[in-house]
């Protein structure tokens, strides 16, 4: 719901009820706070209404809950090979130019000297690719196929 429009807690509760899910406002507020804590939802705006301040929330995350068809691996094999080759080049360049910064961030993430098995650098590279792809799509720099 919050991916489509900005809503108040009461509006979320009403929309859930419209879909057959009766929830207390406190329950909805709790779940919105959990999503905020996970950085998936954020406060979009404040609006004064009848002497009260209404808080409107929005999603800052796009959730994909799809499964690819069984034939997808074979059908997309050429695309996977191309992206893999291109990413190998791009990530090599990123590591050459920004490896020290990536390592510095990874060191900040490590709570102790024995955490070398946690693959922080891999997580950071994945995060760089994900954030870059999201930025390209959200700014319209590449075609958004969601329409």
C-alpha cells in the first residue's frame, strides 16, 4: 500500500479492513514502526488536520515477491552471461578505484577481529550494485519495465 501512496496509520488500518484484515490501530502502528526500523518505510510528510498533526508514511523500498518460471534459467542464460561479464569488468574497476574505501567500511562493520567469515566486502559490493540499479530505475535513466 505504501509503495502506491502516502498513508496515515488510520488510512492503512482502513485499507487493511477493506481487504478483510481487521487490525487495531496500535498493531498497524507497531508494524509501521518495525518497517521504519528496517529502513523500508519512512515518514513522508506531516499535515495539520483539525488541530492534530497527521503523519503520512511511504515505502522507500520496492519488494519483489515473484518466482521465475521453470524455463527462465535456460531462456535468460545469454543475458546472465552478458551481465556477468560486464559486472566482472565494472566490479574490477570499482575495486581498483575504491577498494580502500570498501575495505574501510567493511572494517567498521566488523564487530571483532574474528568476523572475517562474514563477507562484508561482498555485501558492500552487492549493496553498491543494488543502489546503483535502483538509482538508475528511479531516476528514469534506464527503461522502467514496470508499466
